[in-house]
């Protein structure tokens, strides 16, 4: 009888454990199911940048839901979401000039691997190509990710690879558009750099030695002294899975890193110390506003497989987040058909 009682007790405990596992399994799947391919019928927007006056958002629209139109479309969208302009395809990133009249762009004409730095005057429509040919500032098409200095005359760019025959190395460079001069590499192997603290420093990504291998980590470069500070100490599990963006006005940095498989945003000081966690329900692709009051980012709001990325804005002073366009359905603009807008394409026919 004791054996039989023990047997039934064991079966009951086993059933209880199985029931507990079945109860917690859906929560685990939902918790870690972040990202993936965009769901049909949803938009894939990234690299959103508020204009200096806060009235417009420059963004890259990766493709329309049916993927019939050109990839990586550059759009300007009003802050109220009710007015938009299509500027051209094949753009990887955009940065506003301090006066809001020009855009510095990373032009990517093919799937791999050439990139050009160009500027677009939004008033005149004039396009200037600054890298990618022998007669230009950098002769090979390997410079990317341009960012304006506050003087409106210089760009910080990243050379992403050493092309055959070129005289410059991977690293960050300064392009003086007024005097047509190049300075650099300021830091070799540093890429993806953005300006912070009123142009006092730049923050980017750089491989750091860890034993016999190199791991990519966030670094900070001081323009006045040339000092280089390593801000993170990531192991192999976080290689290629993080992003950093510095405040344009303060000694602050937003770090995107994964926590239990989900990208979250953290606020760091200038030495890499975590001050607080900004998001709890996920956040990726962060970009600061020009006044340093807000951070634009994307969030996958789809609980199941696949992604439905919605642009959000986090207000630092208020410790509050909200959809960037809360007044619109799904908080994402309804883009018009491209064939009705090609006549207003400012970049078409003007790029290499």
C-alpha cells in the first residue's frame, strides 16, 4: 500500500510540474520573441532623426509592405504625421545640418558594398557628392555615416573598409566642406561615430583585444586631447548586438544592449557607467533629438513571431515614453504610392 501511495504521489507531482511548465512556456516565448522580419502590411522604418526645430522627421523606409518599390527610401515626415516628402532611394542614414536647411546622407547604390557621402540642399535641391572618386575628398566609395559639426561646415564620417588602392585606412575622418580638406584618420578602426557634448567628443564602435581575440566595444574619443576611453566590456555573447549614441549637448550616452534576448535602452555617463534603464518593453535604433531632450527609438510591438516596429520617443526630463505619432493609426504614417511622388524626387538623377 505504501508503494502504491508513493507511486500515485510521484505521478501527481510529475503532473504538477508538467502543468507548471505548460503555464510558463507561453510567457517565456512571448517575452523573448522580439524582432524578426517585418509582418506583412507593416512598415519598416529606421534611423529616424528629428530636425533641429523639431518640426520634421527624416527617416529611412526600408521598403513598402509589398517590396515593389525601391529600397531604403529617404522621407521627410511632419511631426504631426500629416505631411511628407519623398526625397530619393538607396539612402542608409541622414543627418540635419544645424540650420535645418541641408541633409548629410549616406548613399548606397547597390546591395554591396559601395557607399558615398553626399549633401542635399532642401531649398535649392542642389546635391553635392563628397567621397567616392579621385577628384573628391576621399577617393574610394567606402566612407559612410556622416554627421554635421555645429559649425555647419564639417562632417564626421566613418571609413568602413580599406578598399584596394586607396591611401586611407579604416577609422573616423573629418571632411571640411568649405576648404575641401580631409583630416584623419583621427582614430584607426573606429567606425559608426557620432558627435556629442557640443562637438567635444565622438562615440563609436571599435575592436578591443580580449585575450587572443578582438571584441567590438563602445569607445569615446576626445577631440581636444586625443584621449580614447573604452566605455563597455562586452564578451562574445554581445558582439555585434549593441549600439551607442551620444547626447549632442551633454556628457550622456544612450546604450542599446540585449537583456535576456531583448534589446533595451540604458542611459550612461561619459565614463560608461550606467545611470538608469530607459526601456523595459524593448527598444532599438536610438537617435537623440538635437536639443538633447528626447531619444527617438523603435519598438517591436508584436507579441508573436515577426516584427511590427513602431517609432517611439523617450522624454528624458519627464522619464516618459510615447509613440512618435500617437494621433495616427498604428502610430505609423500612411505613405502614399511612390509613382505619384517621383516628380518631386530631389535626389533622382543626381547621384553616382
